[in-house]
C-alpha cells in the first residue's frame, strides 16, 4: 500500500483531545506531526498509530508558550520536507480560581499558549496554506468563551478570543481555499481539570463528555466547512441560551455552574 501524502499537525497531542485528534486523523490515513512538551506519551501514541498503517508519525517535544513559536515550528516541519494540510491547534490549559489569587506568571503563561502561540501558529501555517490555495485549520476554543466565566476569568476570555478570531478567519480564508473551524467543547474527561486545579462540580459531572466523540464532531464540522461548532446538545443549548439572557445574567449563571459544591 502507498503511503498517504497528507499531513496533519496536532498541537497538545500528549493527552486528552490532542491524542484523540491524532487517533481519528490516523484512521483517516493522515501522516502526523505531534507536538507537546511530554515526549514519552507521544512516542507511545506514535507507535500505536503506526501499527498496521502505512503512515508516518513525527514527534516534536516543544514548549509552545514562547514568542516566535509559529515561525520556529513551521521551519522545523518544512525542513523535513513536510507541508501541513490540516492544522489542529489544540494545545491549551485553564486556571481555576479567583484571578488575583493566581500567580500572575502562570496566567501570563496561559495567555501566551492559548492566545499568542495559537495566533502565531495559525499565521505561519495558515499563510503557507493560503499560498498553496488549500488547507484546513481547526482551533479549539471552549464553551467558556461564550460568556464571562468567573473563576475562569482569564481562561474564558482567552477562549473568547479563539472563538471570535477563528470565526473571523473562517470568512477571510474561505476565498483563499482554506477552511477554518472553531470547536468549543464543554467539560470533557481529559487532564483539563487536573491541570486547572478544579474539582468537578455536580453540574460538570452530569454533563461531562468523553473526548473521542467531541473530536469526531469537530472533525466532521471541519470536513463540512462549518465556521463554528459546540459539541453535545446540552452544551449547544447552553451556548445558544445566552442569546436570551443579558450578559449580567449570563456571567452569574456561569459563576453558579462553576462553584464547587
Ligand atoms: N477538557 C475540557 O473540559 C475542555 C473544554 C473546553 C476546551 N478545552 C480545550 O481543549 C484543549 C485541549 O485540552 P484537553 O482538555 O485535552 O486537556 P489536556 O489533556 O490537559 O491536554 C492539553 C494538551 O496541551 C499541551 N500543552 C500544555 N501546555 C503546553 C505547552 N506549553 N507547550 C506545548 N503543549 C502544551 C499538553 O501537553 P504537555 O503537558 O505534554 O505539554 C497536552 O497535550 C485546550 O485548549 C483546552 O483549553 C478543554
């Protein structure tokens, strides 16, 4: 069997959604570049994905929360003779608690990754795709980006940026042959809560989704050239219901849903 010529880049591929994006894209015959800081889980994943498949999987252990990361990543991948057809910009994390009680450095690190690295990576790879007149980009935002979310103030604002940035790019890049889709998951069983430092609330335990169905919904939306998708009907209703509430009420509802019981 011939090797697939298509390449996908998945950021944050060492756990959670990223690992499942890699699995789903491998099943579709993509070669993969996996990027995150922890190399070992990605190498194990690479072995799993290549088993019985004619695909190549490359692992890059990199901290993406650094200025200049978009160009650096593009250079490292281009040097290997690889052109990325599908970018899954997924790496990110949240911080739970009152903003002023968080170490500022941790919040700035989060914004560097969730906002600036995502922007730089999209600029570098989106630019290369637009020059070729083809490509696909999926940006992982969050349902938290649909309203101000006390206890996740900076995180939810970072995801509002991803949501609006991605939806705007969807229109800008469409005539250049590049599809941009924003995936905004609700709470999902990954390492997210462990990293953010939150104990799941009763509401979160009730609505918690599994990672793979969320990934499948995101990839289907990308294939269907959708601008934006909120996976799961409860999450979709929650995001949609914001339209019927003033913002002063939206943030109070979000606050009550995030409180630990
Ligand atoms: N799970 C949820 O409930 C949920 C809901 C909405 C949105 N999201 C979003 O989904 C995305 C993926 O998160 P997840 O839920 O799958 O959580 P996760 O299991 O903690 O995965 C996060 C991924 O990001 C990578 N990452 C973190 N910091 C990094 C850095 N400085 N450089 C490179 N990679 C870094 C992690 O790898 P290393 O630690 O190895 O670097 C890991 O692979 C995030 O953008 C998150 O905000 C999650």
